[in-house]
């Protein structure tokens, strides 16, 4: 075998490593959104003293957690759509709430953008890996 005829290739682990990173980035930002929703509405800046029922907005975020942990492609796809509802809430409340609520809303916006990017990137990488394997 001639050394000039060999083409250096990236290790196969690099693509799976990147897929794993996007998976954990999605899970982490989703857990961050759940925690933020609860802390925000029950303790840090609730709409009413003592907490508000708006804390229940964390419940729909708990549903996709199992699918993300099981690495189900369909879950990544629909979470990337669901997250825009929370993004919209964050933008509206960042504009209209007083501190510290507006800062928490900005944190919600950042976590939503991170979750969307992680889901979109994860889906794209998995499709690319499937195409390359075929």
C-alpha cells in the first residue's frame, strides 16, 4: 500500500460526538427552560404574590424530555416548533415586564434560541450521517 494513495479521513467518532453534543445541548436548554419557568412564576417574579398558575407552562416542556433523552428524531422536530411559543412569551414579557421579570424573560429567549439551534443542528447532522452511511 502506497502512502501517497491514502486519503486522510476524519474519525467516524467526530460526527457522532457532534450529534451527542447537540443532543445534550437540547436536553440542557430544555431542562433550563423548565427550571426557569418554575422559578420565575413561583418565586423570582410571579405575576401575583405567592406564585401564579402560569407556572403550569412548564408542564408542556416536560412532555418532550423523555423523547429527547431517548434520542427520538420526531421529538427534536416538533420541539423545534413548540419552542417558538415560549420564545414569543419571552419577547412579549421582556418588553412589558418590570425587573426582574424582564431579565428572566430575556433568559427565556436565550434558552429558546439555544434549544431551537440544538434541535435543528441535531436533526441536520443525523440526516447527513444517514445519507453518508447509505
